[in-house]
C-alpha cells in the first residue's frame, strides 16, 4: 500500500491519494487525479512489457539447415561444402 500512497503525491485529487488539499484538485473534475495516476501506471507497465518482449520473427523465418539446403539447391555451394557445413551445424 505504500506504493499507492506514493502515487498520491504525483497528482493530488480524489484518486489514489483521496485529495491532499493541494495541486490540481481545486479546478479539475472529480476523478481526474485518479485517472491520471492510472494512465501513468498503465504506461509504465506497457513500456516495461514492450521492452522485455522478444522481437517477432514471423512465420517465414528459415532455420540454418533450410538456408543451407536452399544454397545447395541453387548451386551456390558444392556437395562437399554442403556436407561439411551440415556436419558443423549438428
């Protein structure tokens, strides 16, 4: 609960802080302080989750073996190189 009471000092008003008698509570609508606090907490959670999310590689990502097979099929590498590289991947 200490976290919630700390949020009350960001925007006073009848939100989490239940009005501290200073700040924006005198001229803002009734629940504006609480809404601002919820938006701030929501943005913190959103950007934290985005920061730790793995990048989307999509369904078209090929494995190393698939790339090797395509290079061999296209004639970019010979059979000896293909076998050697395939063994190195294992």
